């Protein structure tokens, strides 16, 4: 699984990264987490608001931070 966090590394972007990392650790997933801050690359995903969460090249969330349960659910259903 490849997880991309799209953003400019504002507080919301950093919180999304922390939420993802905690969920990955808790679920003991083997995946690669990539931070994407290049606006040209971010625009390729056609998101309207940041941060964005992309899993295996599919946009999953934009413009908000999921809570722990939602993040765990998203990652569990992607195994």
C-alpha cells in the first residue's frame, strides 16, 4: 500500500500525517507514506482543498482530518 499525503505542511497537513502514521502503526500495516508538497504534483490529483489523502493512487479524503476510527476503517478496508 502506498499512502500519499498532499499538502503544504500547514497544521492540518501535519495533523493528517500524524493521524495516518498512528493508524498505520496501530494496525501494523506495511506501507509507504509519501509527503507530497509540490503543487504541480498535487494538482494532478484534482483536489479542491488540502490536505489530501491518496491511497494506491485513489483520492480518499480532501480538506479534512478523519478521526482515529475513520482512519483505521479506511486503512483496514484497503488491505
